[in-house]
């Protein structure tokens, strides 16, 4: 299997996974990058996964459906359903389902937070050229060194969703859909300056971006080292994190309060 992040719009990635013959794409905010990648590699578009209803994740779906007639896996959100052609082959999901696509078994995880109907797609084992690893298409839920804004869900819902992601195997490849990594790392360095892993990863990602390369996918093992939103789940292992947030003391902080403060500060950071 080969996993490709296709740059789209301002800072999106459309993920394309293929076996040399058939392909699936995730959250196609526009059709042109997908069409070009399929043509270049001689691939058939068999499946589209959609994590949530925002336009930068569904803007290219109708055109791709008309051109290729793939199977669509998504939620019942009315904005998604309205974007699909009437004759599209659609399987609606809400979380908890399992299905086969591209010869892989996929688990659907409900992921309220960024939106209430957001879902994730998880494959426990994918054979990549570098070896087998789990793969998570997480939309706008978990970013490298960050997490999604709470447009609809509550901090408690997002924290629960992040805890479910954090329970996956450390080798899980994290395929999120925006190139926010360097900005997230700048925020993490400001909020948690005692975490040396943040500066180390920022230097690595700066080199990648200077070469025009993506910083993604990340891995869950990496994110546990420098993502403060995941580290808020385990303050016992990161006791100094709340000390950098005004109004907290180490003996009174709890995961939800720290996460809520982090998300609020990230909303105002640019």
C-alpha cells in the first residue's frame, strides 16, 4: 500500500491510499488533485471516506462521484448528503461500524468535538513498504502537535475523543487533513517551554517544509512526545504542563480543565 497526502486548497491534504490498482481518498475538498493523482498512477477510484461536513472536506465529492462512481462512506449529515449525486452509492455511518475497503478492515469511531457528527476511519494493519502499521484517518480531530477547534462539540466531548485515539497502538499513523504542524509547534513551545521534544520536532518539520515536503503523517508515538492536548490526558506523566497555564497549580489541575484552557489559548494564537 502507498499513502499519499495530496495538497489542496490553502492548507488541506486529501489522503489517497492505493494498492497499485484501486484507490480510496479521504475528505476530497476539491477534485482536481485527486483526478491528477489517479491519472498519473493509472488508478481506479473505488472508495471515498468523508469524516465530516465542512466544505473543505466535501467540495470535490460530487465531481469525483460523477467521474468514477466510487463507494461513499460517510455520515448522515444533511450537508454531506446534499453534496452527493442522487445516484451515489452511499453507506451511512455513525460510529461503531466495521467494513472492508481496499482489502482492509476499517473500524469507524464516533469523534464528537470538532463537529458533533465527526467520524474517524481506523485500519488496524496496513502493509506499507516500510512495514505494517495501523492507520487512522482523523479529519480535523487530532492534528500534529494540536487538535481541532470546537465548532460544535464541548471540551469534554473532544477530550473523550482524544482519549479514544490515545488508546490506539503507538505505531498508528496519524493522517490528519491540514498542514498546521509548524504553527501548532510554535504554540506548544510557548505554552510548554520545558518540553524539549517540541523544539526538536519543530527543527525537523522546518526542514521538511523548506523542501516542500509534508510534515504528515505523524504517528501516535510522536504525538505523545510533543502534543500538549494529548499530554493533558496524563498529567501524572506531565506534571509541569499545568504550571504554564495561568490559574493552575499542580495539585488542583485536572485533564478537562487543562485541555479547556489549552484549547482556549490556541483559539487566540496565530
